[in-house]
C-alpha cells in the first residue's frame, strides 16, 4: 500500500474554485492501493484557510477520518495581490457567481487554524522513512519549506508526484501552481527527491464532460454525492469560460499514476524554471542537446524529472468511475 500525503489547494464548493483537487483526493480515498496519511493545504486555487476548511468539510461529508493540517498562507517571494484578485474575485467580475447559488456558506474568516503542515509532514516522513509519497497539487510552498527546514527528509521521501509546469500550451505562459510560487517550484525541481510531473501540457488533454458527471451522480454513496454536488457548478463555469465541452481534471493524474502508470506515457528530462523577467514562472527542458544553444542552458538538478507526456482520457475516466461507483458497496 502506498502511503501518501496530499498537499493541495482544494476548493470544492467555493465560487470560482477548481474542483480537481477534490477529485484527486476522492480517487485516493477510494483506492485500496493507497493510504492517505494526511491532507495539507496551501494558498493557491483558494486562500489557505479556505482550503483547510474545505478539506475538513470534504472528508466529513464523505465519511473519512484523515487529519488535515494548514500550511503556508503566502508564497516565498511572489507578490500575491494580482493572483488573488483573479482567483478570488474573477467569478464575480464574470457575472457567474450564480452558478454556486445552491452551495451553503460555511466558511468563517475568523477560524482559528494552526499553521503546522510542514512540521506534521516531516513527522510523518520520519516515522515512515522511504514509504511516503508526497502528492503536490497546489503551489509548492509547503514542500519547499519542508525541504529547507528539514533537509534530512530528502533521503526519506519515496517520491514527489506533482501537478505543475507548462512547456508549450497555446496562450499559457505558465500554470497557476508554479506561477504562484516559482521559487518554491525551483526548490522542489532542484532537490534530489525522485519526482514525477504532470504538466499543464498533458493535463489539458483530459476532459470530464457533463454526461460523465451525470453518470457519477447516479452512484449512491456519500463521496460520489458530494463530488457531484460540488463539481456541477465548476463544470458549468469551465464550459462558459474555457471554451471546452467540460472541465479539465489536472490533479487527478497524480493519483491515477500511483494506481495504474500504464495510463500514461513518460519522458525523462532535466527541468528548469525561470525566475526573472517576462518569462518568470515558465518551465523549460534543460537537457544538453535538446534545445538550440543548449550548452547555454545548464540543468540545475542532479536528477531528471519523470514527465507525463500523454494520458488516456478514456481509461482515466473509466478508472475514476469504477472506483467512485464501488465506494461503499
């Protein structure tokens, strides 16, 4: 059984917030190959205190007893004002907040939340050396702080599986996870921990359609019912704002990889991230000989990243549906 910590910016039920973190968490919870040791949260898709409260509500509503720990509220260096304006208020400016009108208001801004995620992650890793995989599906701030505050854990982490990075996607210079904290992404990419990446290039080839969600809505268990309720407004929002026939399910790839890696194709490369100028936050391949003038682009890390280059959307959806349907039977 693979022991994991899911580090996320989960936003199910929050107007304008993506639900792919919730779908990934759900797939991990219902999979017998995986033991979720903890959920840690970070500011990204939603503010950290919201992600923490959403995670707790998600687990309670679904009937799972997993500890939730709150992590970093801000990036290492990246200014957050412009990001937060777009992420927190974009849905209102687009006039689409009504899509979430059936969602209950449950968040309290005065919630007393201890920010102890990094310490708890280190504790779990030290208690389970070489057995814990970190699933990172938000900005990498918590992981960067973990690796710098507790450098000894680098040799004890089984693997980091992350959703982030953007190499060559039309109209996208960078993805949100790496863009919100490029310095943190650099710490992780430059570390010695074995790492598998689900980049934006591959995750945007996935698609959860309305008919897929409606099928999931027929499954009679608490987890599926909660997923259906919280995914429905996001799917409608995605169709209206992204020009696609459904919604991408970026983060699910990280968990599906642990269950069945045959769903994917891979390439191994050195990966760097730009920290300065107009291309700040953009990732690029840094293998010698891979690019023109490559001798000027030196890899920063001593090890290559295992990059997901393709995924079977049909098989991915089938895996999700089978697991969600069987849950509780």
